[in-house]
C-alpha cells in the first residue's frame, strides 16, 4: 500500500486528537476526584460545626436550667430571710412590749391624769378618815383605767407593774414599799377618749369619789413615764 502525504497528515491529526481526548479525560477524572475530596472535606467540616452547635446548645440549656434552679433557690432564700426578719422584728417588738410592761423601758404617749386630794374642810364632829384618800380610792381608779385599756399607769411618778401592791399606811399610801403622801396623781397612757369617757360614766369612778368627799381633778395630757 502506498502511503502518501495525506495519509501522514490524517494520521498525525488523529494522533493529536486522541492525545487531546486522553488528556481531557484524565483532567476530567482528576477534577472529579478533587471535587469529591473537596465535598467530603466540606461535609466533614459542616458536620463538625453542626456537632459543635449541638453541644453548645446543650451546654446553654444546661446553664439556663442551673440559672433557673439558682433563681428558685434565691427566691426561697429571700422568702426565708424575709420571714426570719419578720420573726426577728416581732420578737424585738414583743421584747420591747414586755420590757415596757415590766417597767424596764421609758414610754410616752397620749393619756389622762386624775388627781385625788384629801378634803380641805372637815367638820369638827366628823371622822377625819372619812375625808381623806384611801388605798381603795386609788385602786378604784386604777381598776377603771385598766378596764378602759390603759397601757401603763403610774402613781406620783412611780410606775405600776403587773404585780404591784397599793395600800394605806395612815394618811399616806405605799406602792411596792415606796411611800407617797397626798395628793395622789394617777397618770395613764392609752386612748384618751376611751379613758376619759370611762372615768366620766354616770355613777362611775368620779361620781363615787366625789360622793365619798374626795377632791378630784382630771384631764387629758401627754404622759411620759420613766423606767423603774
């Protein structure tokens, strides 16, 4: 067979074309392989970050739960402290009331006074004991004031305690061993209207004292009492 120039050129063209096809195929394969490697790498990276996000959300939820638990504990603690503070304040107030009741604290407030005096004029033929103040007169006033809600009472500046005793010794009275001459001023702390109205009742304390010839002076005042 005779090979002429056309055949050589055609062969050369086919060779070059085949070479180009082979090179193109190889490059395409490499490109696909690179793309697969890139896709796997990107997927791994995306999975890693997604997992990190899930872990972060779980930790965040756990922290939020801890915060909520701490808030509940704090609220319970505040409630407990508030109750303890209220109990403490109540205990302090009770202690003060008891101290005031037993005369350990100075107290003051609105109140009333009533002064009992011996009768100035005593007829010659009369018994002088019928014209002077006795312990029963003082006790009558004290009982009326206590019934009317008096918070504290004193006689001539001496506080009366829950176990005080008042009795006569001749023309004077003694309060818990302390002697007081007439006149006797009884002061009480409490609601002024209630105390005064109680003293002014018809056939009440003042009427009885006047009928028994005792001079009486009374009124409202701001009372200050020293501790005993």
